[in-house]
C-alpha cells in the first residue's frame, strides 16, 4: 500500500514567491500542499482546526512576525515540523527561529530547486539548512564551547612523567608504534597512557589533547 503523502502548509506574503513554492511542492508526488496563505492571521485561522505535517514560514510577514507565528503554531501542533524560508540570513533571526521551534532554516536564494528534498528530509527527522546558515550555527556553537577541562570548572588532573613524555611525542606527530620504540615500551602500554591522558584532560582525540595541554602549559 502506498504511503500517505506528507501534508504541507505555507505562509508567504509575496505572491510570485508563494506561487513558485506552491508549484515545487505540488510537483512532488510524496507531498500534498493543503494550504497556502499570504498573512499570519490567515494561516492561524486555518491551522487551529487542521493538522498538518510540515509548515513553511516566511519571517517577513505583514501582520505578525514569522518568529511569533512559529512559536504559536508549535504550541498548537507540537507534531508539526516548522521550517523557515526567508531572505534574512543574519545570526539573530536564525537563532531566534530555532528558539521559537523551527527545525530547519532555508534562504530563498537558490532554495527552490531543492525545496521538495528539504521538506522530505525535515519530515524524516532532519534539520535542513542552507550551507551558510549551517556554518553560522556551527561557528556560534564553537564560540560558546569552553575547553573541556574548563567546562568541569577545574584544572586538569596532573599527568605523570611518562604520560607527559607520551603526550610530547604525540604533539610532535609520532605514531603509537614510533612512541613505543622510542620509550622502549609496548604499543599497548602507549595506548594505556593515551587513554589516561584523554581522561585527565577531558578530551577525545589527539588534536584536542595537544590543544588542551598547551592551554594549561603542559607542553613546551
């Protein structure tokens, strides 16, 4: 038996853009456009009594902020996946949209050709984003992340002399086998030292370990 089509509603105040978005959605057999509106009030009046799978929202609406609309719609229908389609590519709008409940964020420029694919991805649990938006979000996330040891609110546990030797060789680019040979120990022992180093520094790979060690003056 064929799966039911994914239902889609959208709100976009610019008529030509709305027509293009409607055309793209209607052309995809697995999607079914059930409602389109030019204002937030139109959408809300319909939305209150009509469950829908996906809601596409322009942020620059004439009667109500698209951010406020997303927030209201997410409260009314928590199962509905809301996605922004907008000209606003700034960080402030992006962050506020996700805080309001949006699960995807697309810029209108260059989005329409892949819109159906993005809607399908959204409904499947993905979070479609225009690449420049994804980069902004990643940059913001990285900026908000303190070093692992700092997150724990304490200095890292002191490394032993052998662990410091191993870490120094790691920082200089030696492999585990080369470290084992230089220190006259087995590769297994090197791996044990590395696990201990990672645990003490609160890291998960070589580059993080070297970075943290340099931050705390543990490497020359």
